[in-house]
């Protein structure tokens, strides 16, 4: 386990231990069983190895890391820093866990694990209640590893930022082409529907050298009021003159460790936008921009910003405009190698994400108003560096008005 050249753990152990010391933690106890811990899946490389029993990896603030695995799987773990110990029966497992805790040098060590008190941050909560009970019964003070996860999984490097910028350009060009395709069909009085446009978007993204995880959203009118609506070959609506059109698309370039860009643009099939549609759109756009302004102002004042505060600012504006009941999702999500990343979300509504926005992290800002007859959402991505927020996705300021002939 201690040999040089280990490659199964993707973080720098010294950096992790420095972060543990700074957070006054005695260790980070990573636990997994049948890959239920999504955080562990991103921290360890188990390619080609079958691991079917409970395993633990303790990173202490000081000293060597320790793997605790099952005896039948001693040859199944990749090379990892530190040393390894193994168990067989459950009684031996409990004893080995006691030994792990004692190795920190503390009678009641303060350990980070993948859980969130009161499930405030469910995106980092993967340890089951029974395992928490067991670890606490052995004397540990268990706290959330949410801040560690953000520090080591949510920050982008320079190459990832450039990849995000490249993906954003692909998305922007694609949404422009998609609206032009709709416009051309309507002018020619040719039928076109949501699914047609969705499939066109997918082909354009792939042709540009990018990839997606899930199908993009193309939604008209009431369909746009379902934030996770997506047309299929069997279920879709036609696009006609006078329709409100929402296009939500995301992609990342085809490179290792590439991160996503994620945008939403709105259009109207006609030149004379109804006053109600225009008012809702302007409310959403103003709320979106207030979020960025708030983050910028707080950063300039030297303040750290928790995710829930950004959501509060956006939600208050929409509520003051009379649409509060029609905004029923968080303001934004973390963005990483998956379109929904492991960093702080702009959320004080679905959950209360009290994590601070940290340099190197990125997230969406995407308020929406979803009335019974139509929905509006505007989405940009924010990259946060030492100087404050940067936006590399074009921010829509006016509805795309389609000439329909």
C-alpha cells in the first residue's frame, strides 16, 4: 500500500491533510458499499476490480492513510497511499473500526463523512443512518464532508475553464441555429415539432465535437412550465405561430475531465410579443442579473457568499413581482464534469445550501416563472475566481422573435 507510484486515489494526500487541519478535523473517513457513495466513485479508480463488501479509507489529519477492506478482496483494491488492514466477520469489522478511530490519536475523533445534517445538502449525503450510528457508537464525532467535497471536487483548473468556454460557444451557436430552423419551417408553412428541434440540437452538438448526458429540452407554451419536460419520439407538441419557446441545452467538449456549459434561451414565434409574456421574461432576466450583481458586490466588500443567500435575492425579486408561487425550483446548481456537480448550489428553497461559493467553482443561475399557460426560464453559468463572478455564457436580454411570414 505504501509503494510509490500509487494511482488508485485521485487526490494529493498532503493537500487533503492540510485541509483537514485547517478545518480542525481529525480525519476524513470515506465509506462505500456497492458504489452507493458517489463521492467515492470520483475519488478512487477501481477499474477492473470487483469490490462487493463494505470498505473504508481513513485519511487522518496527521500520519498515514489506512484502507480497511474485506479479506476476500485483498487483491481487488488499486494501489493506494498508506497501509491496509482487513476484516472478515462483523465482529472483526467493529474491532478494526475501533482501531481506525484510535489511530487518529483521539479518544473521540472529529471525522468528516458523506452525510449532511437534516439532509440540507442531499447531493453529498451518501452514508446510511445505520453506518452513522455504528461510527458514532465507537466514539467518533461525525460531521459533514460537504466542504471537503467542494474543495476537492468542485474547483476547476485552467484547462477546464477553457473547455467550459469552448462548450458555451458551441451551445450558443446551436441555440441560434435551432431558432433559425424553427423560423424557416414556420415561414415555409412546414410542420415542425419539439422533438424535431431536440434531435437537431443533439446532432449539432455532436458535430461540433461535444457530448451530452441527457436529452436537451425543447418546450412550447404549457410544456415549458414543466422544468424537466423533454419531448420524445412518442410525446411532443407541434411548434406553431404565437408559441412561447424554451430551449435548454448543455454540453461538454470531448476531453478528459471536461466540464459542462448549460444555458436556457427563450423565443417567441412572432414579432408581436404579448405583454404578459414580455413582463414575465423581463422579471426572470432581471432576477438572474440581480444574482450576479449580488455576488459581485459581496465579493468586492470582502464577504463570503453562501449559496442560499443568492437564491433568496432572486426569489425575493420574483415574489415582489407577484410570481413567487410560480418559481418552484432552486436558483442554480453546481456545474462540473457532470452537468450537476458536487459544489454549492444556489438554493435556499429546495434545500438550504449554506456552503460558501469558493474560487474555482462554477454554477448556473436559472430563475424561472411557470404559469399554467407558458413558462419562462433564463440560464447562465457563473465561474467564480478570486476577483469575483465571471460569466462566459451569453446572457439573453431580449426574447428571440421569429419572423413567421
